[in-house]
C-alpha cells in the first residue's frame, strides 16, 4: 500500500488524501487514501455501507469532503459539482442511469454540453457521437431512442456520454449488476480500449466477481476505512472477502447431500400469453423434495411471471402447475399456501414484507390470524429468530425498513421457512441475495441449504448466475419465457449457460 | 440556507426523543396563539386579555366547556371518519355530505319509524339509520375506487355539493316529509320525542358525547388488535404486500370507505337526536365535515387523539363566537384565524419532530475553476 505516496516519482491521475465525510449518525469515510494511476483499472471493493460509493461521489464532485483533499494529477482540486468534476476529466456512471428515455442516443450524449451551436444539426451530432462510440468499441446506434434500449446498451450510452464530454477518468458504480455475461465481456473490451488510450477506470463494486479479475489493483473498504489495497495476483477472492467482511467467508458450492425424494412441485407445458405476447412458453420441470432447482437468466426473460404463476398470484393461460399432486392453477395465493407453498419474492421490502410494520407484524403476515391477532406468540417467535439467525435490530418491534437488506431478508426467509404454522414443503425464492453483502449472502445461502436438507423442494430463480451455480442441484436457463438449456449442478458448462442466457445457444 | 457566516440546515433525526411528542404540539399551540395575538392586536384589542377570555369561555368555565363538549360531539365523529379512511391512504373528503345524509336518514327514521317505539329502541335505530345513509352516500365513490381506481378524493368531494342541495331541497324547495307542515316558514319537521335525547341538565352537552368517546376508544383498540386492523395497516403500508399475502384490496377499500361514511353519517345523526331534532339547514353553515379532516390531521390520525383535537377545535369556535358578546366585541374571524394558525403550526411542527435544526459556522470556500 505505502509504496507510492504523493510527492514521489509517480504522478497519480487521481488521489484522495485523508478524505473524511460524515452523514447524520454515520462516518461514511474515515481518513481515506486512494490512488489511481493513468491507464489503470482499479476496483473499489466493499460491502453496502462500507463507504465506497461515498468515496466515488467525493472523487467525481457530487459530495464535498468534510476533511481531506482530492488531487488531480498531483494538484489539489476543490470540486463543487459533477459538472466541475467533468471539466477536470472525471465522470461517474451511476448504477441507476441518468438518461432521458424519450431522447435519442445522440441527444442524450450531447445533453449538457456547453459548447453546442445554437442550431443543432442532428446529422453532425449523430456522426460525432458515432465516432466516439466506434473508437472505444461501443456498438451503438446514435439515432436509437434510449427508452427502447436494454440495460447494457444504456450503460454504453452513459459511457459514450462521459467520453464525449472529455472524461479521462471513469467511475463505474456496480457496472455488471444488470448485464448478461456476454454484455459483461463487451464492457471489458471497452474498458481495455480506454486504458490503452491512457484513460483510467474505477469499478465500484460489492461483488467479488469478474470486475476484480480484470482489475490491476483492488482497494478494499470496510466501515468507512480502507482495509487493504492489493495489486493483481497478490490476493485471491477468499483473502479479499476477508478484507471486506473482517472474517473468513465460505462461498464454496453447496449441493444436496442426500438423495432427492418424490416430486413436490411440478410444471407441465405452462404458458402465459398476454396481449398476444408469450411471456412464458411451454415450461415443464419438476422439483423434488430435498433439491434446489435453479432458474438462471437475464432479468426480464419471464422470471417474474414464472414465480408469480407458481405462487398463485397469476393464472397461467395454458398448462398445469401442481403442488404435492394437487392442481393449483390460479387458485389464489391463500390456497396455494394451503397446498404447501412458501414464497420469497424478489422485492423483499414492498412485496414480501410490509416496510413500515414491525418484525413481529411481518411474521404474522402469512399466518392464520382469526379475529384478533395473536402478537404475543409472534413476538416470542421474532425474538427466537433474532437470536438464532443473528438478525441485527434494536428489537422485535423495529420496522423492517430500518433493517439492512441482509437482515430484512433473514426475517423474510425465517417466516417462509421456519415460522410456526408454516407447513410448507415447496419454497420459491427469487433473487434472494440481490444487493446483499458478502456476509449476508453467505448467511442466506446457508439458510437455503438448511431448508433443502430439511427436505423442502426449492425453486431458486435468480439473475445472479454465480448464485445459481453455487446452490442448484439442477440448472435451467430461461430465455424469452422458454427453458433453453438444462444442466446438472455439479457438471455444468458455465460457458454454455452464459451463451444460453444471451439467447445464443 | 446560508445566512451570513452561518449555515442553517435541517437534519433528519435518527430517533425522536419521547419528550418531543409533547413539546412539539405544546410549542406549536403557543406559536399559533402568538400569531393569533398579533392579529387580535391589529384589531385594536389586547391580545393577552382577549386570548384569556377566549380560553375561559371556550374551556375554563362550566358553561364554556359544556358548550364545547356539545359541539365537539359530531366533530369527533367526522374526525374519526376522516382518520379511519386516511389511515388506509383512502382520502374520503366527503364527510360533509355524508353527515348531511346522516341527518336526513336519522330524521326520516325519527319521523316515520320511531312512532310507538320506546326510547331505548328508537334512539339506537335513528342513529343506525343515519350511519347507514352516510355509508350509502360514499358507496358510489367507494365502488368506483375499488373497481376502477377512480380518485375517491374528487368523487367524494363532489357529492358534498349534491348532498348540500338535497338538504336545501327538502326544506326550502319542496313540501315533503322533512318539512314542518304546521308553519309556512320553511323549517324541518321535528322527529318523535321518544327518539330524542335530552341534554345533561341545563348544559348543551348531550349523552351522545359518551357514544362518540366510546367509539374513538373502541376503534383504537379494534384497529390495533383485530385482524381487520392488521390487514388495513398492511394494505396502507404496501398494497403489493397485501396482494402477496392474499388480502382482497376490493374488500378492504370498500369496507374502509363505507365505514368512514357511516361514522360521518353518525355525526349528522347525533345532531338530530341531540340539539336539532330535525333536518336543520343550520348544520350546513358550520362545516363540521371539513373540520373533521383538520381534526384528524391534527391528531395524526390517532383515534384517541381525535377526541382531544376535536375538543380543542370546538373550544376555539365556541370561545371565539362568545367573544362577540361583550362590550367591545372581537370579530368572529379572529377565531377562524386562530384555528388556521393552530393547524398550520401543528403540521409545521412535524418537521421539527422528524428533523433537527443545525446551525453551523461556515468558512467561505474559494472556488477553483
């Protein structure tokens, strides 16, 4: 870490010196040092709330540091706004894109540029934008309307926009979260083209995935401080995870240890057609007791519809869903639950849990309640879960929205797997670790593994391929509503799965 | 905001200390009186003298407090009606009209049905009819909302005007059953004596105040403990979660709006069995339905707190009105100014319960270009 300090021979493209940033009740950055070399790919790694996004926001001019300084090419700069940051060649691509949906790509890219002529010539602008895109290997049609583009394409628009405005340093916040594997590969090619042109790239990420692999250097943050900065090859993922979380983390694959028993959930030729569009087409599979079937796929390929069909929220237009041999097509959520289904939706706060209600009240949600609600037993149950699952909360009456993502997910999983009066045998789980910390991911995976060992039939629908690969005994790939690929968990060809997710099989 | 060398900011509180729950409303009330006092001063009266007279005539004298309790009675009901719907994010603005319909329904039952019935049957029946008519008056907005998602704010509000003209029609526009046949002067026909309640002694407080208070406490308990209260709180917090748990949004929306309408209707009934005894166009002048919305907002939609805010509001009105009876009368508009400033400061005070004010010195930072 201490090998290059400012004032030495190396001139850093961008540095943070002893940056401190406070928010009410939180010390988001505590005397943070950070150095970025020209032409370098650098990952800023840390859990949610570790302070990495705050640091990135300070570096791009969105926040002003309370103490400390930002240095550009060795000289201190006091950035007052992101625009001011951009004037210094620093740009950030946020996780939630900031584009105008109804504008074309070219219009979005030139938006905010100070030196536009009074009369905009669409053709000229489109040519300019096209040139920038081509130079960095970003296939984009400047005339396309942004609202019709995929997440990956929108990200490209953001990157082209930054480059068009003269960015030398690009900060990318969770850039792979929304991308399919081939799109990720494409992004990396762009990043290589940029570094070859002398530009620097910072990935801000909480995942020990692919971004770490292509980085020249990884700086790890925890609780607002830098816990380590390592060059490529100096540390493996396990070591990085330890730096992130502060303890040893086990993310190795978990498979069924026993033999799977009888079929509990069965779909045969299930289809959903709405307004002439097939959202789900001819999907058939079985889930047996004691196994996890994983459904992989890029977001928006029918995962939500599939989950809602199984959970009884919507009725399929063809085919049959049965739980424990009982046909449950569109019988409604209450009856599907009675038939033995538990459901952990993707949107945990806002669908699975009522955000302003307490942990106790959320445990009551799927119980049979009678005329008066029995909160006494729910309170005892909540306290037992809090102790058992190490849910961090002031008490059992805390509103679930005040919990961290990992802790609220534990409440939801506890209710759907272990809660009293829950005699479910089938569990449908959607993207259970989306946005969670490494430590919480480990805990959630352990819970699902325990539920499997307890003989539940689990359908895991996740956009996170790593998660499916880690947990599933059998893997299905969903593309445009159809199952296009099937593999057993322990003999999976990752490349084939990736291609199938992109619809290239 | 930056003033001179100081930066003034509102910062969200991480937790709210308990004492603030009492201090913020108390201070809001104080500030409201200060602002009201300024206006009293402008009219040439002594602010402190006038305010203390208002407090005495609104709350502190036997006559004052019993008058206040009497006019607070229907206000508690409309306040409960508003609070009940608003808690589920259903904005029933039609309490005014539902209350008129309650008055009409009660009067009808009191004239037509109460004839030979003893009081202990007639009074509850009359009250029930009023509640029923109040509920019916919100049926259309409720169905439109539940089935088509039409804004209940607009539809329930518009029905207020229909109800208003309905009352005017029954009394001034026609010679129907509601009109007193014995006089040529248009006024309401009195309901059967057995269907009316006498006031306590010589006061203007009626036993219906006990019903209103019992309703408030009962509702508080019921919504806190029952499955119905639980389901509405889930639905209010997150409709998707309610759908996930298999609750019927149609049933919940309909039942909440109808019950809210029934509570507002009951306000009209209490006016009939109590002071009025008939369909009285005088009720149209007071705006108890709209005031109920204000009372509920002040109470932060807490049913028990509605009792207190309704009494506060009714007292301002009673005290304000009685200020006109003096050698040097204060205009009645002053009472309205006071009500307005109480509401404004009470709602504004919320900001300070949730946030705290921070004043910090700032150094001027030179901006590098």
